[in-house]
C-alpha cells in the first residue's frame, strides 16, 4: 500500500519504506529504531504507548489498549476530537518510552487517546479521498481571506480521515480576527473548521524544500526543536553578514548556524581579544579578522601608515607578546618583524593515486607553427632517395624553346671541362653526378629563363 504519488505498484521511489509512506509525505522525520533487536526481560510486557505520525511532521502518542500486534509502518485508526483519524506507526517498544520522556515529560498515561483498530481498505480509501481535497480547499480559503482583507497566509490544510474536520495552518505578523472567515469557510465546505497559527520555521518544515546546501531542509527531515539563531553566531564564525546568504527559505536565519557554534566558541578562547589595538613605531594597528583554523589574526595599520602595507597575519602568541610590550610602555618597530613566514608547498595534482596527468590533452589543442618559406623543399639527393624508381627527376629543366637555344650556343662555345663542371647546375650538358644544383631555387627558375651569359662570365 502506498500513497497516490508513489505510483500504482504501491512502492515509493526513493524513501525505501516499502509502501508505508501512505498518503502523507515521504522522508518526513523518519526514525531509526536502534532498540528494535533488544529482547525484554522475562515476564515484562511491551510498552503500550506508540508514536503515530500524521501528515507532514505532526506526531502524537497513543495507547494500544487492545494489545494489537503493531509494527513500524502499520496504518491504524486512532481516536480524535471529534471522530477518528488515520495515521502510521512510527515508533514502538522501548524507543517509544524514551521519546515520551523526552518530548512529553508530563505525559499522563491514563489520559492518552486509544488506537481503535488496524485500518481497513475502506478507511484507507476515505483517507486518500480526504488528502485529494486539501489543495483545492486551500486555494478557495485563500480567496476568502483576501476578499475579507485579512493579513494572513494560509500555508497548509489537513483534512481528518473521516471528512468531518479540517485544520487550516496559517502565518501572520500579528493577531488576526478570523471569525467571519470561519463562518464563510463553514458555509462553503460544510465541515468543522479549526484555525492554527504557526511560525515561519514551522511553515517551512511542513512544506519542505531543498536548501542552499543541495539537501532537503533539516526542519522537514530530522530537526524538531527550533532554537533561536542570532547574528552573533555568524560573527563568531567569521561569516559575512549578508542576509541573503544567512537566511533560509523561511526568511529567518539558518538553523545550521548553530551546529558548529560551540566548536568556534571553544576555539576563540585561545585567541586574545580583538578589540585591543597594537601600537608600534610605524603606527597603530587594528584587528580586522581571525582565522580560527590557521590560528592567525589579521591586523591593518590605521591612517597613512596603512597605505600600501596591506593586512599582516600574526600568530596569537605574537599578538600577546606585542600587547605585553605595549603595557610595559614599549613599542615594536613594525608588525612585519613579528610575522611568521611560512612557505606552503603546492600539492602535486599531476598524478594523484595513479590517475592520468591533467595536462595530457594540452598538445592536442596546440597549433603547429608554419614555416616562413612554404615553397622550400629538400635537396636533390633527399628527393631522389624518396622518389620512386623508374621516374625522372623534375628538377630545374629548361623549357623546350630554351633547350634548343642552349644546344645552338653549345656548338659555338669551346669545349672546356671546367665550364661543364661550373655551369652544370643550369646547363643540360653539366656533370650528371652533380644533381644538387638542379633543384636549387626552383621557384626562381620558374619565373625567369636561364641566362647563359652568367655562366660564361663565371667560366
């Protein structure tokens, strides 16, 4: 059996209650019974007071006068005023005894309301129907309150399981005269109306939500007592007094500011008072902030002495030493002389516990630099080595017209072996072994024809 929002299979998706969340909310003040495996002494009867949970965070203690075999998660019908109501068993046994002594020390066993029976299917169907009417009734009641001009906010409505009474929870800054509102709602809904004023924190606990930490609100999951929170808790923890960051969804200061307050109060006792100023020959320094974890107190010079000096971290022992010197009428030269210079080693994150390097992808995004001479190619010997077999080198061979002119001029020139070797780089009749000159400055030979006069001058 599950609530209407858990699906047709009757098993909740995330609360792991195996279908015992009923039509109330999931994950609302769950309880772990750490005394469940404890056996009672011989002849002792189990504790007959049980804790029953209703919608959201409302709970109550009821007496099992009929000695029903009840376990955590069972849906039961209990007495109410008037009629009956349906709830879920949250605590049984000796843990219930501890909760009674803790939550209700003046609880009277004989005056406790009784558990009527285990809920039947007819009771559960009627209960689910009552839950389905709550949202529509809440919207209509808000409209009636606005028409009457009442400064109140109706945040939640809880129907009784037998559809005879509805409890309206509202928040307001002061007292509200809602007598006419009750008459209008009784005529509209044809049920008994009960108005109950709650605070902003109780409203947030009933509605629920996600906090700035990314988890469910503490007040809607496990926190039951709402202690007062002051801005002094933020000052002791060296937090910025920003109301937008310190306030929760209820608009009040966050309850988690009190969680670590005791630890900070004990740690601050080891530091000297911050209202004392340090007098030096350079000037007077005032306390700015305190780092509890690093055990440092930050001071800054007042007036012209503080221009360009910045904040100076000092150890509490150094601060006590300077305060003692000031009381004896002495002044140190400068606070920088008392500053502890600590060199913090940067952690090596390149290979942590065998992980890959963090810069393993840097070479992929680096662009290759292009050379300035893009037309430059390797020498003739290298190109010949890379050239496939059976192909002729495409060196600086002259065109057909220029080759005929060279042949004509070749006949008129004297046969000098020196000219052959010297002009072999640009002539067809040069030394065939000297192939390096054929590919030399290929780009220039493409633009202009070879000049034989230069070769004659060289020879």
